[in-house]
C-alpha cells in the first residue's frame, strides 16, 4: 500500500510538471495576462477614442493593447468596446466590410449581458450606418429601429429618427423620408441648435429631391444659421451634411436654370467659408459658382472664379480641387477660342492630377497600413484566444490527471476501509467466540462445586437436605444454561441467579455465614445489562476461601449502587482474608483460583474491547486481615431510573 501511494504521488507530480511545461506555449496570452495589472484598459480605450479621428494608427495601437488584455482577463465588455472602436475607425476610412465585421463582433458580446449599455446603442447605430453605406436598406432600418427600442433621451431618439429618414432618402422613398422626420417631436425652445439644424437640413435635402426648391433653400438657410450659432459645437459630420444639402439644392437650381439663385447660394457659402478659414470648401464653391456664371454667359467672371479657386486650393495643398479648377478653366478657354490659354490650363491640370495621384497613393498607403494593423490585431487576437484555449486544455488535462489519481486513491481508500472493516468484524467475531468459550469454562467449574455439595449431603446420609439442595440446584442450572448463550442479561435476571446461588451456598454452609443483598431502588433492573456469570465467581471465592474457614460465624454483603454514571457492585466478606487463605490452600486450589481470576480478567478485557465499555474490578483487603471487598464497576445508561 505504501509503495502504491508513492507511485501515485510521483505520477501526480509528473503530470502536473508536464502540464506546466506545455503551458509555456501560450506566450502571448500569458504576456497580456501579466500586463493586465499594470495598465488600465479603460485608460487605453479613452486614449484610442481621443486619437481615432486625427491619428487612427495610434488609436489602433491603443486598441490592440486593450484588446489583448481584455481577452486575457475574459472581460467581454471591454472586448466589445475594442471591436466597436475598430469598427468606427473602419467606417472613418470607408472600409465598410471590415466595419461590419467588427461591429458584429461587438454586437455578439453586448447583446446578451450589456443590452442596456451606451456601447450597445453605438454598436446598433454603427451596424445601421454600415448597412446603409452598403445599400442594404432593410438591414439598416432594422438596426436603427432596434436602437429606438432602447432607453434613450429625446435628442437621441431624434437622431435615430433622422437615421431612419436618411435610409428612406437614399432608397428614393422621399415621402417616407419626410414622414420619419415629421415624427420627431422637438421643443423648439429647449432643443440645441445643432439638432434643430440637422432636422431642418434633412428636410431641405428631401425637398431638393422633390423639386420644392423654395422650401429646400429656406430650410437650408435656417439650418445653416442654427449650425453656425452652435459654433464649435457643430460636429464635422454635420458640416458635411450641410455641404451635401447645398450641392443637392445647387444641382436642382441649375437643372431649372435658376442660375442667379444658385450664384447667391454659392456666394453666401463662399463668404462663410472664407470667414471660417475653410479655404478648401471655398475653392469648391468657386468651381461650382463658375458653372452658373458660364451658363449665364459671364465667361470672364467664371474664369476669374476658377483662378481664385486654384489659388485657394494650392494654399491648402488640395491638388484635387486644383485639378478641377484648371480643367474647368481649360474648357472655358477652349470654348472661347483661346487655345494657348487652354493649353496652359491643361498643363497645370496635368500637374495637379499628378499631385492628386501622388496624394491618393499616400492616402492608399496610409489606409493599407491601417488595414495591415487591423490584420495584425486580428492575428494577435487569434493568438491570445488560442493561448487561452490551450491553457484551458492544459488545465483540463491536468485536472483529468488529478481527478483520475484521486479516483484511484479513493478506490484504494474505500477498498482498504472495507478490508479493515472485514478484519475488524472478523476480529470481533473471534473475540466474541473467545468470550463465549470463557463463559463456557465457568459452567463446568460451577457444576463441579455444586455436585461436591450434593455428594457431601449424601455422604452424611442427609437425603432430605440433598434432595432440597438438588431442587434448588436444578433451578439454578436451568437459569444459568438459559443465559449462558447471551452476551448480556438484565440486572433482574442476574439478581435472580445470584440470589439463588447465595441461598444454595448458605444452605450448605449455614453455620459459617449469613448474607445480605441490597439493590439501590434508583436502578432500573430491566434496563441495566451486564455480562452473565461475572459476579458469581467472586461470591464463590468469598464463601469457599474466606468464610468457610472462619471459626465463628461470618457475614457476606452484596450491594448494587449507582455512582457517577456507573453501577458499583460490592462483594464484602469478613472471612479470614486473602493472605491466610493462601496459606491454607493446596497446590490444586491455588492453580484453580489463579485460572478462575485470569478467566474473568480476559472476559473483561474482551468486553471492553468489543463493546467499547469500561468494566473494572478492584479487590482490597479489609483492615487487620478481616475479610475482603471486591468492587465491580459497570457502566449503565443515563435513563435507568426505576
């Protein structure tokens, strides 16, 4: 058994060592897991949020760090925040398929446990906008409407209604687009200028498409005033929306040959853009303004506007706008019979196109770098997830080894327990057999002494005494034999046996002693159990080796008393004492007495072992050798009162 346990312990340590050795393979996962206590994921995400518009590459670096740590910690919320930020960066660079992929990852992590979070609302909005850009109008509507089911502020609900209107607008369903805007309930006195401007701008855009240009222009002007009243509060996205509406109205005005109105619209926009130092947009306005001037026949003024547009575009390093200005300029020169000027304009156009291509290439490289960075994040994510799974697999294997070994140990312990129990049962059976054997040894001795008494009466020709003695003896023998197979008998039965036995001994030695038996009334005779033939040998010793050799008449006292949870049985005689009795004994008597006492000691030892009790016997000589007292202590139950 000892060798087997040593083997199992060695196997357990070996299996654990192997698992920990293999665990080193998940380096990326462990690296991020170790760093999670040193850095704040929340702070990294804040930094990424701040950098995503002006420095998306740096924002992705922050997201990469935060995502690795979130995966290592099993932090689903922050993991979703990371994917949400990546999706917004993808949307910013018009990578709609990548945006959709990352918004979906965020959605999967938020939909179940974090559906009431602000991130969930942003994710739904991102999914709706991405599907709108991909012309999947039904899906876009579905996600925008899901957002409306969330607990939103009034302004947030208005924003989502504007999104729904935009879906219908791009779908070409202008009545539905207008109806969605009309559903917005806004208190004009408390609403912010930006929101009012956005609502008016959306309506203006719809009216432009339905050729209700007066309404469109009025709402556009009002929207512009509200947006400009907000100052820096108007987001760049809303400025783009205004520009889009302006182009819609301008195109419709030119389509209806309302050139003067278009010129007024463009001049207002140019003044505003020059005032706000938005020179790139002012350049675009001048290019579009030149088209209306040319349509009216004001060619020289149109060319002058194009020159100014080219100058403005050059000042802000916008070769694309320069190219547009020079191309329109060359076309006008050519139409007006100025080929040399047209050629110069075409040359400048060519140079601007080259610069535009170079800038476009740089932009493409930057975009490619951002996509490459995202692929790197995706690869890293896969490595972290793989490391996480590998660790889980290794831990599962380790647990399997441990549980397997524990199961083996448990089987061994259970088997050992049953073996031990069987051994104990066998030992108990042997002890009970030995106890029965020892009890059996008492009966022949008792019968032998009784027959000697009968023989004595017969030898004295005292037939009447012999018959009387035999009658009592037969009754006693019946009681002894009835109880000889029992391990325990009640105090009541023991009293009956002892009383009959002492009566017979007194009948034989009536001129040698008198006796008295007393039993404490508080003892429950039926409840108290004690081994049979335990008291009789000590009474026999008192009579045969103490009292019968006394010259005058002696006395035998037998008492049963309660004492501290036990029953004390006292057998007291005033005979000649153990010392003088030993002097008078023959060798055969000494041998028999020694065997009888040893028999009782062995019985008590077995009883105490088998039944977990505490039977004790003490023998003491009374003062001046005037007799002997034997005290037997027998444990009794607490509820033994009569």
